């Protein structure tokens, strides 16, 4: 029986894309092992380490078939690479079989194959991340001047623009993008140093093989073995989880904006798939919830990788087993979150009037800082802060306006120009700071 959201046919479509599921699926994992074994033979043939004619035979016959997958899946060996080797060798003419996997150890092949999967997975994520950033850039420009209320700690704070919110989301994603671009070089590294990482079976030839193999497969060359040094993989898992949290931040904001009592954002939904079995009127924002859940599951898996027992001495399979289980799932959860958000933004609209209503509802108290900054040069910052705090209390209890409150404070003795400045300070559009400029700058790619 399939266990978990990613394995069950009932739930998997809500969390992952077929594209990423294929990259980290069983068949593609086997395909990458076959690819590495074939590339290894080709490089060794070119360098004269094994006879070129045998290398050509291995390359010709080491390819993916349904029969190969079936044989590997039916293998009764604890080490999955041994089962794969047995199946690959069975496809190759007997005269060349002895040169398959020449000078390598199982972990060399598994790590290198996984590095190829990492590159493929990162290619998919990068394309979707670029598309999502492009969507946010477009929205930032379109809503650079769309007035709305900013909230801090869940409370009305100051006026801002919707474009500014998009700009903030976009920059966070760009930072995640930069982290992953730097990380992938340290995570997608070649591994070809032999049983204990000493190159004992291949010597200097082994280094040349590793260099040529890295170039052929598009991986980073590293002469020092990393069988027991999983820092690159761990860093990748953590940075993928950080990207997930950034996606969840966007999703959580959009979840709140779609609440019935807020209604600032609206997703076009199929009532049959997003509604309630008991309440026919409901349109539940399931997309944002799926994004958040994907992010949390990825974070939990990354934490598992981060806290796994470090590999003892030159290699320790406990660490590798944790990584093998978690890495592909982290990729699929992050890809699922990206895919969901991309789909959401194609169906999302924003109610400009509702956004403005939030500013109206904030009233004069929303402009408290603006008013305080007009008074501060005249009576001092602390006195201005205390005065506006007292005004806020009076307005909440008595409904008094700022003009009425100031008029009652004969101790202030404000000039006519100061009173005029206070009235101007109550205009939300006069206190947007750099919101509009920042949103436009981000939209322009600055």
C-alpha cells in the first residue's frame, strides 16, 4: 500500500509535478547509473586505460531497457548498485564485461549518478523559478501605485502599495536563486576515487578519469574524495528548504488576502474541486495551502539530513541512507510548491477597491507616524510620540478627529502652517515613502 502524500495516487497530484517525479523516480535513477557506467567506459577507452574496442562495446550495449529495470528491481542483493551492475553486465557481450565499472566503487557511481539527478532537478527548478520571478516582476509594475495598508504583527501599520509587496517577494526569491546557483557546484561533484577514496586501484590515471568524466557529465571536479563528506548535499537540501519557506511566505500572504473578511485577492477556482462537501458556497484556497505544506515537508526532510549522524572515518552508510531517502523528496516538494504558485498567479486577481478600503478603514490612525514626523521637529520626537499615542486612545474611545484633538490642546500653540502640514500628513498617498519607486525599479529589472 502506498504510504505518504508523494506515493499515494489519491494525493500525489496535489504535491508534485510529473516532471520532477520522473527525475527522482526509480527508472531515472537507474538510467543515471547506466549513463555514468557508460561514460566511465568511454573516458577510460579514450585515455587508453581499457581497450578502446571494449569501451565501444560497453557504450553500445549499456542502455536503458524495461528488461534492465525489471532485473534490477528483482535483484536480491542488499547493495542496489551491485544488482544494477549484474543487470548491465548481462546486456554486454562477454568479451567486454570485465571492463565494466573498472577501478570504481559502488559509491563512486551512486554519488556521480545522483549528481546528475541534482543537475537535472535544478534545471527544472531554475526554469520555474525564473518564470515565477518574471510573473512577480510584471505584477510589481502593474500595481506599483495600487494603494493598500501594510500590516505588522497582524495590525494596520502604514499605507503602502501592492507593488511593494510583490517587490519584496521577488527579491527574496532572487536571493534563494543566487544561493542555489552557488550551492549546486558544491553538490553536483564527480566521485571517482575508489573503495576508500585513495585512488589505490587507479592512481594518477584515476584523477585523469575523474577530470574527463566531470567534463563529459557537466559536473564539478574535486580530487579529494567526499564519500563521507556530505556538506555539499546538506547545503543543497537546506537551501532548497529556504526557497520553500520563501514560496510559503508568498502563499501565506495570499491565503490571508483571500479570507472572506479581507477579500483583497481572488483565485478563479473550480467549486467542485476546491469547495466543501457540506457548505456549497465555499471556495477554499487549497493552492496556497498545498504550497505551504510542501514547504514544511521539505524543511522537515532538510532538518533530517542536517541532523543525520556524520559519516564515520572514510564512509558510513547510515548517512547515505538518510540522504538517499530525503534528497529526491525535497526536490519534489519544492518543485510542487513552485508549480502550484505558478498556476495560482495565472488565475489570481486583486480587488483594488478592497485594498483601498483597508486604507480607508485605517483612517487617521493609519497616518499616526506621518503626523508624528510633522510634529517631531516642532515639539521633539518623544513628545510627539506621546501626544499621538494619547490621540489614538482618545479616538478609539471617543471617536474624536485629529483636528478636534489638536484644537483642544492649547498648550501646543501650533502655527497655521503647522496645522496645514498636519492635514496634508493625513493623506495616505503623501506617506508611501519609496514604495512606488522600488516597485517600478524591480519591475524594470533594477
